């Protein structure tokens, strides 16, 4: 697919490069991208490297995160299944095209997926051993992951509520320092955003994303117009204002649409969710046949078809299994209840935006594999019990 020759830098990719530059060159926060991603991918700036090195370094980091996710996934699965079967289920993760192609772009998904897999890896150890040390690692990584994807903040809050009593009880333990370091980073992000732009916030991206995507689509449904992000008048209007003003405009718009355009807002949300579920990874769709190979267009077509059906399969199956284990695991093996909550939460917030292929969903696909393998193991165990 000539991936390394594409030189297709998406707007979000350059945003993350810009965020790293802001942090390492100007000690400044980025209006959309919190410091988590910048800290990791901006390291070459410390040694005087150019912008191009940031993209090259991100490929290395993404592949390491992708491989790390698979290793942690295998670690999960081998506790449920024989090693040979656990390996087969892990290979399924390597076959997810969206997770493969995203590695070649300066985006958060590979790193974020690895961090979330690490969170649940240590939560599994905590539930098994009841050692606060493992919980402190999990919570500290979860907080840092919030600085990669600020949309995680509400789920993080739920985790803090659930583990609140344990956290308070152990606040003096040595391992709590890991949580305090992450809290300091989150506090730094908020305080620096206040100093740089005017609000205590992790990012302004949530407001702008709502206004430009979900809000715009709902508004255009009301006026019987077609949504096109490349020619979005609302987005151009919003750009003229400061970031605090953008947040205020978006908040007022949301409240207004909830009051006066509720049906179209729900319709737009369903449309976004449907699009995010049925589309292939954008890296395949935007790829070009730069070397003029005869096989290219046919290969691109079949990979796009495979990618979109992988997205549909893992999203639909993930939604069903997450609902199943959310209630099934509530009283026992609560880890799978939390995994289910993460899947449903990620699916739920994806409806705020659109036009990104499978980006919003691939971050929970490894967890769908965990639930699929668990269901497979349970059914096999029940079948064996009936025979004996």
C-alpha cells in the first residue's frame, strides 16, 4: 500500500506535532491537544531534531505501543485459555487493519489503546491480589491517559468514585505518589491552559468538536441542508472567536438545541454513530498509488471492504457483549464490568463527531477480543460440564 511514501499529514496529525512544538520550544500548552501526547512524541525536540523527526519518532512509538498492546492482550487471554488458543485470539488483534494503519500517522490511538490495556492489566492484578500497589499504577496511568484523550475525563471520574474509599484509605502509602504525580500533571495542564488561553480546562476540543460536527449536523437537519465539514460555515464562524468565547458559544448552542432542536440533535448523533461504525480506516481511503502499480486500486478496494466490515463486526459485537458483561459481572469479577463500561463509554462519546473512519472505535477492539474469548471459554466450560 506504499504507506511510508504517502506523506499524507492530516490536520489532527499536525495538531499533535504543533502541540509538541508548543511544549518543548515555548513551554506552552496547545488549545486542543493536552500535554500527554506532546511529552511522548516531542522528545526528539529535546535533542534539536526537526519537525520531520517527530513524525518518524511517532512511528516507532506507535509500533512499540501496538506490539505492547498485543503482549498485554495475550497476558489477559492466557489466564482464561490454553496458551495455543490465547495466541490465536491475540493474532486476531494483529489482523485489525485500522489498528495497523493508524501506526503510520501522528495520532493518539495506538498509544492510548496501549495505556488503557495497561490500566486494565493492573486492575486485573489488583482484583486478584488486593494489593493497592497495582491499583495505584492503574489509576496513575488512567489519569495520564486523560492527557492523551481528554474525552476520558468522565470515565476517570467514575473510576475515582468507585475506588474512592480505597484511595482515601491508602492515601499515605508510598505507591500513592504515582497517583499524585499524575494529578500534578493534570493540575499543570489546567493551570497552564488558564494562563495561556483563559480557562481552567484540559482542552477546548470537546466544545469545538460538538459545535463543528454534532451541533452543525443537527442545525443543518433543521434547515434541510447537507452537512459537509469541508464547507462548514459554523466552523468558519467559530474560528473567528477566542477559545474561551468558542466554548461559551458551543455551550449556548448545545443548550439551545436541546431545548429547540432535540429531535434533529438525536438524529445527528445516530447518524454520526452509524458513520463511525460502518466506515473503513481513513488511511486506506486517502492512500494514493504513487508508484503506479497495477494491483494497487484492486488491493485498496478489498482492504477498504475488509476494514469497514471489521469495524462493523467489532463495534456491534463489542456493544452486545459489553451490555451482557456489564450486568453479568456486576456482582462478581467486576473487572469485566469495568471493561464493558469502557467499551460502552467509548461507543457513546463517538457520536459527538464523525468523518474519521474507524478511529473512534479501534481503541476498544482489543477489549472486545477479551470479551469474545471469555464468552468462548464460558461456553466451552458449560459444554464440558454437561458432557461430564
